[in-house]
């Protein structure tokens, strides 16, 4: 049986967690706001992301590299 959770259901079930990272961010660098709950910028290279974040005046961003492969139900998968 396949079960999927909508973003609304996810927010209700896990109110303290950030939203799931969308597939459009695979392989990119992302910057979260200082609470780690919202993505404020994304770029292919860390230096580019640092420049974008600096220009946006985001306070204390959290940088993360999103893997190219995503973990799905017990197996690694490349999209």
C-alpha cells in the first residue's frame, strides 16, 4: 500500500520541522533562514550562494548541500 503525505498534513504532523526539500534543489547548495525552517536562496555553487545571501541581508543563514541522490523507502535512487 502506497501512502503519501501532503505538505499540509506534514505541517500538522511535524510542526517543528522544516518543509521537505523539493526535487528542484537536488545537487544544489541551499541557504536556510536562521531558524532552519525556510529556504531563502539556492545556487549551484557555494560561492554564488554566499553572494546571493549577502546581498539579501539574511541574518545567520544555514548552508546545506542537497545530495544529487535522494533516499526513498529503503533504497538510494537517482532521479
